[in-house]
């Protein structure tokens, strides 16, 4: 029997995670970009996308978003990614990058929770 978690959104979240591994650890920093704080925008986007896709997997499966689990996951992943960058790559670990990561994850989860609550309230009003 197929688990309700196993859907296209979880698959896309796994692909997104693999891409983020590449961009966080293996892609060399290029030339400076003329956009201030571009690196922070990228960190925000990587984590927003990751946690939005995980939330969509919950939507698709009809599961309540496990906020506590996903927030703990975001904290651990943000901290460990910066530690790994500082210790094992030519990149620098930066607390501000971790903050951008967490803000991206938090915003994705907040939006997803708002949507899930609105959908549930909407379906209750129909009956």
C-alpha cells in the first residue's frame, strides 16, 4: 500500500533538497553580484522552497502540517549547513545566512498553515 506521504510534492522536495546540497556545499561562489545581500536572498529562497514543497506534500496527502517537526528540522538544517560550510568547504559559515534560512522556512510554513486553516474553515462552512 502506498503511503499518503508519497506524492509528487515529496518527490519535488527531495529533488529541491539535492539541489540545495549542490548550491550550499559544492557550487563555488562566483563573482560578486551587484545586488546587496544576494546571498541572503538565495538562502531565504532555498529554505522557503524546501519547506513550501514539504507543506504541499502535506496538503496533497490531506495531512495536518507537522509544524513543530518542520520547525525543528529547519533549525537543525540551517545550523548544520552553516557549520558544514565553515568546516568542510571553501565557503564561510555565516549566522546571518542561517537567519535568512530560518526566515524563509518560517514564512513558508506560516503561509502554508494559513492556507490549510482557510481551506478547512471553508470546507466546514459548506456543511
